[in-house]
C-alpha cells in the first residue's frame, strides 16, 4: 500500500463513511457531523482520489455504496472497533489494570470454584463503571510444571503448588493454600480391594500404579508414591487418573476431595497401607511486577483482586474441597 493510500485511511475518514452509510444521504450525514454538504462531498472525493476508486454511485440520489465502498465500510467499522478497544485498553493499563493476567492451576484445584471466581472478576467495574479490560488466561499445569510456568513468565499467578516444588526466587511471593488428604484407592473388582490390610509396599509392587504426568518441560519432573520397579500407567490429568482407577487399570493415591463422590458411590474403595497417612500441603504464588506510581509495588489491579480473594480462608478451602457437580464427572 502506498503512503498516500495509508494516510488517507484515518479514523476520521472511516467514521465519515460510517456516518454517511448509516444516515442514508450526504445531507443527513453533514447535519450529523456539523458540516455543510459540499464540504462532506469534497472530503469523500479526496478519499476516493487517494484510494483511486469510486466509493459512492453518483447515479443514485441516495448515498449508495459501490462494492469498493461497501468493503471499505465493513473493514473500516472493524478497524474503528479495534481502535476503540485499543484506546480503552491503554486507558485501563494507565489506571493500573493489566492488559492480560494468566492464572495457572494444578489439577487438584476445584474448577467450579475457579470459574465462580472468573465470573466475579468479569463483574468488576472500574471507577468509571467500565469493565476492567483485563484479559484472563486460565491454564492447567501439573506438579513442577506449575512452578515452571511461574518462573518462565507464562503465568502471573499459580494456584496449587506442592511443597517441595517451589524455591526462593526474587520477584515471586508464596502463601499457603491448605492441605489435602490423599487416600489409596482401587476399583471394587481390583485384586487389592479384598486384600487384608494394611497393605505393604511388597504387595503394591506387584500391581500397576496410575500416575499423572508432570507438565514441566525444563525443570526436573516430580513423582510421588511410586515404587522403584513398579509398572506405571501415566495419564495427563487427575480426572483421567480417577477414571483409569475406576476402570481397574491400576491403583494409587488420589486426592480425597476429588474422589469423595466416587468413594461414596462405591466406584472406588479406600485401602489402608503400612505407610503413614498421606497429606499434601499446597500453596499459591505470584509474580511481582515493577512498581508503578499510584499502586503498590508488584501488584497490578487484576492481580490484587485475585490475591484479595485468596486472602479468604473460605475461598482457599473451596478451591481444594468443592469438586461435586462438575460437568463430565465419572458416572
């Protein structure tokens, strides 16, 4: 595109085209724009000369667009919308709202609670009663993959970090989320379901375990409760692990809140082992951003909103405990 053509496509020229098409005539558009009709006609001819096309059919007494004019109108309206969005987003950023916030969660986190928080966030309004303009990205990571997402900058907030998967890093703050009990469970028709308790590691070694794959790509992946030499079926999510164990494809420890309904319905049977009862501590962490005048260092307004929700013990508990009623649960 030549510089002349590009320079002709100003927001004012696109808005003029939109007004003419919407009002139906040059005279009506001139009144709306506060111009005389001859000045509006001159502006249109300048635009046509710059683009080297006819935008309006001069044979019609109405403002009838040519095919080229129709294309410019449609694309121009799209561009004007994008310009408005950009202007609004720049304004939001200038007032402290991040352009985008990425929240990474572990597979044990309650999706129903998470999306209730998302709904509440989208209902937030700024001081001028407008949406925040912050785009949310939700991603699922497993074990060390959650910490890796935070370290690499792919996530601004990580919820569900396990003890031992984190470390001390400048610019990252961590707080406790809570604890979850992991119980050893098998399908009712699994050989271990009828085995006398407590079950020893020697007995477990003869049976396939089901494990969720760590999503870390660069950090050393974490593994829990797997015995050296044990056959392992590796699956991508906690939900897939539960389904595999319900189908008697293996055995293993499962987060009790997620498995609670399956246990209640008899789809899984909890067995006692010679090992100590297994509880896991979880935490959440966030990336601190450079200080900006007018707001606390390291916290954009969107991140501050999420951290305020996580200050609530009720919210933290719900993120670990509320798993009933999720769509796609195992029947």
